[in-house]
C-alpha cells in the first residue's frame, strides 16, 4: 500500500472517530478498511449500557410471513430496560 493510500485511510479513520459515543471511557476510536476492489468501510466505538438506550421512544413493528403485524413501543417490550442511569447510581454508591 502506498504512503498516500495509508494516509488517506488514517484520515478517514480519524473522521470516523468523531462519530464515536464513549460516555464511560471517553476514549474515541475510529477505523477504516479498504477492500481489494477499493471500497472503504468505516466504523467507530459506541459504548452503551444497553442498546435500547439509543431508542427510548422507538416503535417496533412485529410481522410474520402470513401478513399479520403489530406495532408496539420499545417500553412495552422492555419496561425495565437497563440504561446508563443504573451505572451512575452504582458509581455513587461505591
């Protein structure tokens, strides 16, 4: 890989890093990968107490192959979801 190609990937990873969500470690990480055919994929770290933390008011559509469907809120599915508030309480009780 040429030096300009390496530098381009580093810069792309640095840009992806800015999309990190790291409320616990405050350590932002970005990544960039170039495939043999030249496609570039990026990623970043996302820390979460629970992945529902990002969709507190989501509507979930349940559907089956017979065409039946039902809409429910994420709170109906997970009325007591674990989230960051539990981590804060645990930290204060140390």
